[in-house]
C-alpha cells in the first residue's frame, strides 16, 4: 500500500528560530527547498540540499554523541541494568572512529548509515581541520562523559522509583506541545519528579556555557506542564554544562513565561510574514529569503555550495590556513 505523502506543516522550535535569525536563505533551503529530498525520484538539486542539510559539524557531532551515550545510560538505569562507564567511553570512541571514516569518504552521498549521523560539513567542503582539533573533539566527548559519571546524576537517576521517571530524550514524534494553536517541538534530555515532588527538566550541554539557553528549557517546562498536567510553579528547569561541571537552574516563573510567550509570538509572526499561504505553509519566492552578509555564518553553513558562497568562504579561510 502506498503511504500518504508527508506534508510540510508549519511548526516552531528553538533551532528553527535560530536558523531564521542567522540566515534567511539557509532557513528557506533547510525548511522548504530541501523538502522531499529523501524520495528516490526527487529532483537533483532538492536531493543535494537534503543530503547537505543532514550534515553535522564537528562540535554538534561531539554534542550529539554525548547526548546519545547519556540517553542510553539513563535508559539502562531506568530498566535496572548495570552500566560500566569504561564500556560507554569505549563504545563512543569506536562509533566516532566509524563515523569519521564514513564521513571522510563522503559515503553519505550514496549509503545509508545511522539515523543520528550522516557526515560532517568539514569533510564535504575539505575544510582544513588540524589533527589537534579532531583530538580535542574527542576530548570534549570523553571529558563530558567522565564528569557525568563522577557527578551527582548517576546516584540520583539510579535512586528514582519507576513512577518518578518521566522521559529520557523522547524524540520528535513524542515531545511536542501546542502553543497558540501551533505545534512546538521541545525535547528535554531528561525529565523526572524529584524527592520533593517537583518536576525537573534537564538539558545537557557540551562546550562552554553561554547566554540564550534559558528559553530552551522554559520551552521544556511548558511542554512537561502540558503533557503531565503539572502547574508551572511545580517545575524546575536545569542546564547542566558537562564540560565545565556547572549546573544552572533557570527560574520558571510568570515573568520568565511572559517573556518566552512574547518572544515566541514575535518569532512566529516573523516566520509567517514570509509565507505566501500560511494554511499550506507555502513560502514566498526565494528572493524573499536573502543570503546573509555575515561570511562567518557561511563558513559554518552546509549550503555554501548551492548558495554560491563556497569561493567566498575559501577566501575567508585562506589567511587563517596560511597563518
Ligand atoms: S552559505 Fe551563507 S548565505 Fe548561503 S545559506 Fe549558508 S549562511 Fe546563508
């Protein structure tokens, strides 16, 4: 039986907002022009955009590796299984070595690999990345896992009763809620009920702490509030910086929520203003989505070739490579 075609419905997420804010052209290519690129009979340019949009960079790759490992560990603990931290590290290392080989050979153009990883933008565009930088990338993963296993989290998680577990990185199909009639994706890395009866949402972070993450966890708080019918005053939100060993609580109160709502409404209005038909999520012509003037954004962008910015990025990188 032939499946009904998927429709490109409008939804909101923090990452969609970030793409929209950084470069409208990248936003258009990512959310609209690449749509359907998974189909065997997709036009060549759509297929190319689709493969490119799936690429990670080395920092997001390290981050998702840590997230995947911690997710598996938490699910093991939830099921009462014993976890060996050395085995987790060894498995992550082997997987990253396999990922690296797959990516360096650009096999993502022709082969299916694994859902969470297809390849790296650095390999696609031949970016000059010194060996030390690749080693540092592994060190980010290793040290984040080491901190996690030595932190208070293993004891906390293993001490939770079955009814205290809510979610562990439940994925797009499950973790979404409705705000002002719109589907909003918000996937907490970990959600549980603590010993005091507070619902806690956690976001693991790799790399350095920076501003702007608060809104992300406020979105998680709204999500768990809706899904589990918990009043907001009974929710705590926490950012855990695994590489810095820092934990930051984010206040979930009416004024934080008001600012989240305001920001959300403005972001949605800006996105909708670039739709020809909001009912079908049909965008305006590509010309309504101009390329950014910030070349440093292009230097991180997966679309720099189809966008015509590959040469400009090379020019930008050359002095650094010579230095
Ligand atoms: S290469 Fe630059 S201008 Fe083009 S889509 Fe990417 S960020 Fe935007």
